[in-house]
């Protein structure tokens, strides 16, 4: 949706390189997480929510500390947590 004060076309645009770097970083962090904490699924919806909520809390902390570098790290951690939740749900082996 276009904001009247900030039309989408007036915003700085992402480059394909920036998108690729972000995706590569996400994959790297996901593989690191799986290799360090194991390839097991989140076993319940409550566990998924706990993992994501914990990462969001860390993003809030970085925001309040005005630390963009840490916000970048936490946003990647949130994406990894969401992917873990998504893969866990798709395994059809989690409990509500």
C-alpha cells in the first residue's frame, strides 16, 4: 500500500545483491543453528511461540539501545526461528 507522504517509488530501492546477501546470511544462520542445536523439530506450538517471542524480545532490546547492527542480527534470528517453526509444523509431528 502506498503512503501519501512516502510513495513507494520515492523510497530507496533494494538491489539484487542486497537481497542475495540477506538470503545467503539467512541460510548460513539456519545451517549454523541446526548444526549447533540439532536438527530436531520444535515439538509444540507453544515451543514455537516461545522461541519466536524470545527473539522478538531481543529485537526490542536492540531497538531501545538504538543498535542497528544488533537489530540486523536479531531480525535474522527471528527469520531463522520462523523457519524452524514453519518446518516443524510441516513435519506434521508437532503437538498443539
